[in-house]
C-alpha cells in the first residue's frame, strides 16, 4: 500500500517525467551528433575518392594497373576498392567483380554495392563509389568504405549512454526521496490532525525550518488552530453558562408552579404563583433574547445601518435616560463633553453600548458615589470614557468580564443577565473601535473611536495595498504586529514577550495574556 | 364593533389571541395561512390586522406588500419569531405598522393593537388637553387645572406622548421605542418605571385624583376620564 502510494505520489511522478525527458533529450542529442558526424565523414571520404580517381585518370594507361595494385596493397584496413574494366566490362585489375549497376561514369560519388571478384554467393558491402570512363574506353571505379563512422558513432553512443543512465537513476532517486519526505510530513501532519479531530485541541502541526513552504503552511494552519481553540473553548464555556443561567429561572418557575398546584387554595394565591412563574420564564426569555442579539451583532459583517453619528448627542441622551436612576441611587451622574464629534457607525448600537456601560457604572457605584461620562476628541479619534467610583474591575477579572454571562462573585445578587459587556465588546468590534478597560480601583471603561472621515477611510477595502494582519488586545485596544517571538510593536507602545503566554505592556505596567490578542485586519 | 383579522398558522397561539381579543370586545377573524388571509383582508375590510411573519404558502410580509399594492391601508401588526434588528426594519419597510417579536406578553399585543387602532391623527393643535391636563407645545409649559407643572424636557416629551394616547395602555417597550426612539433592551429593567415615577410625582400632587396609573406587570395608562 505504502509502495503504491509512493509510486503514485505526485513528486515521484514529476521526477519520473523529468528523468524521461532527460533521457529523450540525450537520445535526440545522440541522433543529432551521429548524423552530423556521418555526414561529415562521408563528405570527407567522397573528397578523397574523387582526388584519387582524378589522380589515376591522369596517369598514363600503362601505369594504371600498377597504381591500382599499389593502392590496394597499401590499404591495411581494407576499406579501399578499385577496379579497372575494359570497354566491354571485363575486369582488367582491382578487387571489384564488375562495374556496379547504377553508377554513373561521370565522376559523381554514389553508394553502390561492390561485389568482390568471383564470389557470387557473398554479396559485397555498400560503398561510396566513383567511376570514370577513360579516354581509351576503359572504365575506372574507385570506392572507399566509410564504416569507421559506425565505429565513431558507437563510441559516442556508449559515452552518452554511460552519462544518461546515471542521470536518469539520479533523477528517479531524487524524486523518490522528495516523495518519501513529503509523504512522511503529510503522514505526520495527518497523525496530528487526527489527534486534533479526536479532541486534543492543543495539538499543533510541526513548524521546523524557517522558510520552506510546508513550514509556512503549517504556521498558517497553527495560527488558525490558535484562533479556533480560543473560540471553541469560549463556546464550550458559553454552553455551560447558558445551561446554568437558563436552568436557574426555569427551576424557580417550575417550583413555584408545582407548589402553587398543591398548596394554593384561593385564586389570589394561585395568581401570585403564576406571576412568579411568568417572571422566571421572562428572565429565561430575556437571556435568550440577549444571546441572540449578541450573536447577531457578532456575526453581522454588514454595516447597512451605518451613518454619521454625533457622539456628543448620544452621550447627552444616555445621560438623560439614566439621570433619574442615578439620582434614585444617590449617585451623581456627570457628563463632560469637550466638543461635538461625529463618528461613522450605527446610532442605535452605539447608544446601546454606551447605555450599557453607564448602566453598569451606576449599578456598581456606591450610594453617594460619582459616575462620569466624558467625551474627548481630536481630528482623528474620539474617546468615550465611562468612569465610576465603584470597585472597578480587578486585574484578574479583566479578561473574564468580557466573557458571556460572567458575573463577579461579589455581585451575584445584583440583578442582570451578565451579557452587558460582551455586548459592548461586540458592538465596539463591529465598528472597528477599541474597548479599553482601565485598572481598579474605580471603574473606567473607554471606547476609542475614529472620527467620521477617519472611520470611513479605515473601513475602506485595502486589499490592493496588501492588507496587513494585525492583532489587537481587545482589552487594552493596543495593536501589535507579529514580528516574531520575543518582540512585538504596537502603534502606541512596544511590548515585551515575558512568557509564551504573557506580554508586558509598559504603558499600563502590567501583563496581558497573549490569548487575548484577537486577529484584527486593518 | 372593531374587527380584527388575525393571520397566524399556529393554532394554539391563534386561539389564545382570539380569546383574549374577544374578551376585550373585538371581533376577530382568523385565517390560518397567507392566501386565505389575503383573501379575507380584501373582502371583509378589517379595522386592523395581525400578521405572522412566517406563514405556510405565502410569507406574511408578502401578504402585507400585496395589500399595500392594492392601496389597502389597514394598520398591520407584524408578529415574528425572528428578532433580528434588520428583520424588524424590513418588516416595517414592507408596509407593517408595528412589529412584535415572539414570544410576547398578550397585554403587549393588545396594547399595540389598540395603539394602532387609535393612532393619533397628526393634529395642528399647539395645545393638548387630557382631563385636567393642558400641554402647550409652543411655550413648552404644562398645567393641571390652575397648577403649573415644572417639567424637564424628557418629562415633557413623555407626558406629550401619553396625552396623545390617553386612556390607552402603554407598555414599557412602546414607551422606550417611541419616546426615546431607541431600540434596545435596557439592562436596568425598571428604567421606564423610574422615569414614570418622576413624572407621576409631578403630575399627581398629593390630594389630587391620580391620572397616571401603573397597570401591574404591563405598563402605564394616563386616564383622562375618571
């Protein structure tokens, strides 16, 4: 099975193709060289016989027989043929039986068969031959066998074969090696992926050497796996949280109904029980509604409802809505607006986000405390800050508050669904703004927004420019470029990688978990 | 008698709505699907319609759109199990007059139907009257009989809305949507109650007949007739 896979593998097939091409090329080259050589040798030989026959033609007739005998005698390699025939075709001298048929006696060189004298059974070789009719009517025929070209060709062919065979084998070997190597890596990846599929979410693909495409692919996949692991873990948590948060009010409703059914004796008692049950069901419904809404915003890539939104106006309206609540609680709600500023966004969603923050702040500020709603802006950015004199969000909790349903143990008894900050985070993310959670004591949450023109520019597609993957810390709003392990730089500050999972942020003088860096495209 | 056409495919929901509305002396016709509903709407000219968004055969919004194309302007309340904001916007754009997400409290449905039936005509009046209350929309002043009521702008807006719809049940969701013009679910559930408490404190002085009534579990009513 393994062997078939290896032979079938693409790499190997490519190697085979390359080797075959090489072999074809070499054979072609050989044929070419052979042909050229052959042509050259024949031409040379033809010139030689022509010279010889001219020489013999010029001899006096009585010396010709002798010259032919000398000519043949000197030929140790037996490549020369010569014959002198009388006008009626009788052989006078030489080693040719008769004047070959098909030979023009005008001095042009041709390939004809020359039979040796007397031997009718043995056919002679085909030889480059020239014939001339002499002045006295005799016929002189001279030939030269050029079979040395065959020998030379053989030598050249052997040399090429000796070269091509190892090259072919080398190609096959290289192909086989590459193929086996790729197979091995694929097999390793496959094993790891199988482990991931089986539920081992922490498994990653091997990332060995620096810049080979396979390793780069592995890095890309690993990045994706990081994201997915975070998401899956979050989802798993959410599932448990939903179950818990839905069960609690439903259990209450069920208990109330059950008790009402057995114990209620009057209509009033029954109504009271039913009211309780309805309240429980309503709370479950509120949770589902909030969750659906959160999902809707998180998944909504469309920005159909976007327009220029006056942040100062929204701040004033939020303040207007929450002032009586704050007053009832004895909390002073102040709004400080530097100057009006417009951002690019969805008015309802931004109102909801800021209202949620103020709602929280009022909820957690102690009686007699203070909640401030501030708006600072310059040409490019607008900063909405909601601060309160409550306990704030401790360092340990900073990550957790953005999780769905997270409610600090200290505030378990405060009413609420626990989706508020997740919703704010989702809205902020949809707008491409940043959510910054300040350090305790005192609650401080900021939304860093881009002003209208700036925001639109930032949302423009940048695919032509080559968009750069950036990462943003959803808590601090700081972005960092991935420059490699150990260093990372942000637009605001520089990070130092302390451990594989924590980075130091000098401006905030604290450590941030790396996992909180969500992918961000800018 | 006010006639209402209900187009809803779920029998149990439909029966509950029909019973509840009949109890409040509405005459309710029920059509279980879009085609039949559209037919009834064209022939029987109801005063208001309740249309479910998801119907077998013909989508609820298609029914509304077809009616509007026929120049039938009957007020329509769209019901939907889809709560998405975009969906709501679409429902209203295609001719629905109000939109209610399932599951809903039956009082919310009734309140919204009543609001649709008694939609205030855009009057040119600059002074609103309701019982002893008088609201001057130009001078931005309010009085109860001889007594001047000093109102904050938001309280003025709230009172104006309530006076335009006096003797109607106004639910919290309706107030939030209409008075503040924002579609959101406040984390603080008694947000509207606090505002209403303020207003009531100013409108109903000690010793006076109470005008703003809290209907338990449902919403508020401004009663102009005692």
